[in-house]
C-alpha cells in the first residue's frame, strides 16, 4: 500500500518568485536544494518523487515541508551547530587568506615538504 503524501500548502506569487530566486542565486547549496524541494512540492511532486530526484530520504523531505509550513523562508537555513570556538578572529582569518599562499603554489615542491 502506498503511503499517503503531503504537499506544501498554496504559495503566494511572491513566495514562489522568492523561492525561485533563492534556488538560483543563494550561495549555500543546501538552501538552494531545499528551496527547490518546496517549489517541486508546490508543483505537485510527491515526497517520494522529490526524494528520488535528490537521492534523499523521504523523511528528510517531509521534515523540510513541515519546517517550511512552520517557519517559512527561515526553515530553509541550517541552524548554527555547536563546536569549538575559533582560535583566530574573522579579521585574522581574512588576513591569512589574502597574504599567505600554500607552499606548493609558490614552488614545485610537494605541499608536505
């Protein structure tokens, strides 16, 4: 027996345009993917079809639809994860990116030498 599916409730024209913009331009791949899942659900794709297209688990797609219904656009973004605090400030990290190049980029030596 096929499991019943759910879909995103009706999207406004504005929400649809915003999701399409996010899907095409957001720098975070997971956010783009999730926006596309919502658009596909709105277009009538089942949870199983979306999960198959993206090789994701159907529960993941279902949970995202619930998150969208509860929180809207904010539901597309991952919450911050706990972890060890940075040892360097954002300014120091930016300085390193600008001013230091990996050893292997400057010479033909191995990066481990």
